[in-house]
């Protein structure tokens, strides 16, 4: 083999995965990162740049630093925040969650990661468009594609290939040695998102519109149908502002309001209506150049049911890891990247890089993070069906302290208030809302238990998946009636 490990994709998840494998092997493994961009733009997601919400919890970064001794500081950390605040559509109710965190400079971070990786013996090939995997019988043994600089066919071999090429990954889409890993994602589990990085003059002081110490999330089916909008501070007069929508809900919203809006027009309306942000203009700072505005597609579902096959592992957006509720992808990518190195080193040292040898990665990620994603997926589907009035009513009346604590930990609330007291409900729609919240809480308990019993060996996977999809299908069908 040319290398022990090839990482396809030099974005955030791919870089951490390579650094983790290097750390757990004491730099004994030969590791190659292959990226389609050139070195100065490594990890660039789209033609518009490193488009992202840029926010990550301190807890996730500490997880990485504590385990593989990788730390981030300035300039890749651009601003520090105390947490996230979600606001109801009427802005009368707010919920703090996620705790302290950071706003990253996603253009600078890949360069910091690149320098660290080079220092620790990790190799790079730039300007490579990967198109497929190389196989020997049923074992993945490398990658192939096209070298844009030499205009030649590109092939490299390795004991393990880590796919970090993104949500539309051609490697995962074309996988040939497993039927356990899902290849394609349902279009209803994709959101279109966009954002601007802007400087502005201070307008009216309203901490519900801009708060330099907190990331703000606005739930509003009129401005961000099927998703949410955000105002994330990058300083006293700098902001990452944007929103995400789900296509079918945007179409229903336009029909309901007799509008013809698209993602771009909704973002512009959202910026314009913010009275705290006066005279906004796209950042022209060198650290934001070629990254000040853009759109991208993000998954909002549980991670892939199976993330390994013989010689092959998926991670980050390629594995659909962003949190289903808020599309936050940096945290789960950090967690997965941090733990994956140990799994790979153990597989290579035991000379078993088959599906069985790599299987523990599935269970380790589920234990650290993935156990809660399926419950959040059905909760997200319920929220998408609600009106602004229902969301405001529910946030005001049905969230107890334990529910807020659950949300703060990225988990599904159990709505214990609804179980303990008889609430006087106004209107038929709100009665349906209560039934929906009770239902998702019940389903979440089953799903969490099911994920905590994820199969320890591949042979038990089919029955586990059969039970999972039966419960998910039942959940989707029931939610559609509320």
C-alpha cells in the first residue's frame, strides 16, 4: 500500500481524523490527506468559500484537546460566546442552551490545521478530484480520480480510506462492498442554508436581535420555513447572519403568503428587518475574503445507520452527522474525528481492516453523540409542521426546567409538564401540539434505548435496522397527521 490511511477531503472533519490517527499511532502510521482544492484554499466547501454558521461549543473543542492534544486559539477562534439563545416567533420566550462556545474563522482554521498536520508528519495531495474507490475483491484499497494540475488519472492505495468529502460524497454514493451503509439521503432531510459575514453600525439596542455574548436563533416559519434563522456574533460590530429552509416548506409558505421568495431573498429580508444591525456590509477583511457570503446544503437527520465497510469509513457531512434540530455540524465532526483515530489504529495493528475490524467506530460514536440523533430527527419533523403561533405557545407553556436542561445538552426534551398537570389548552391546534409533543417524547425514549443497544457485531445489524426503520416510519406517519 502507498499509505496506511488516506483521508478523502481536507475539511474540518478530515483534518481532525488524520490528526487523531497520527496521535493514537504515535506518528507511526503513514497518512495522506487528499483535497480537491489547492493548499491556500484547503477544505473549501463550495465556490463561495468555507460557508458555515461558524459556531461550536467549548465542550466539543475541549473533548478534542483532552483526548488528542489538539488545541485551537486565535486567529482560528475569532470570538467567544456564553451560549446559544433560541427565541420563539413572537420573541416573548427565550431558551439558553449549549453553554460557552466559540465563533470560528473557517477560512483561517484549515490553514492552522494544515500547519499542525504537516508538523506531525501527515502528507497532502492538492488539486485532486476524487471520483471513486479502488477495490480488491470486497475490500476498499484506495481512491482514484483526476489530478487537475497534471491533467492525469490519480490513484493511491491504503489500508483504510476515510471519506470526509461532504454530504453529496461520490465515494459513499458509489460504495460497492456493502448494503448496510446508506448511499443517498432523502431530499426532505436536506436543508438549503445561506449566510453573510457582515460588519455593521450599531442600531437600536435589542438583545433579541443582536447580542455580542450569545448566538441567537430565531424560530419563524415566515422567514425560515422548515428551518431557523440565526444571528451569531463575531465581535461587537461583526456578525454571521443567515438562515436555513426546507424546500417543501418554503413552497407551502410562499403559497400561504402569496409570495415568490427564495433562500437569497429571505436572507436579505432577515438582515433588513434587524433594527440592531444598521448599515450592514459584507466583510472585506483579508480573513474573510472569498468567504463573506454563500449558500450550502446540510443534512438534518440521524447519522448514517452504518458508517463502515471493508477498508472504508465515513465521517462528518459524508456521514450526515450535523445535529437534526439545528444543523450544527462542527461539534459532531470534532467528536467523530477525535475518536476515529483510535478505532483505525487498533484495526490496522490487529491486521483486520474489514467491516468487522472497523465496526467499533459505529458504537463509539453512538455512545458519545449519536444515540440522541434519531429522537431529534422526529422532533425536527414535528416542529416543521407547526405554525408560529403553536411554536410560541409551546415554548411559553410546555417547557419545564428539565426540558430546558435536556435541550441545553442537545437532547430531546421529555415535556414532563404535560405528564404531571392538566393544562387548559386554547384551540384545537394546540391540543394537537400537545399530542405531538407527547408522542415525540415517547418515541425518543424508545429510539434512545434502541441506539444504546447498537449491535456489537455486523451480523446483528440487519435486525436492528429493521426495528429502527419500522419505528421511524411509524413516527413519520403519525407526525404527518398532527
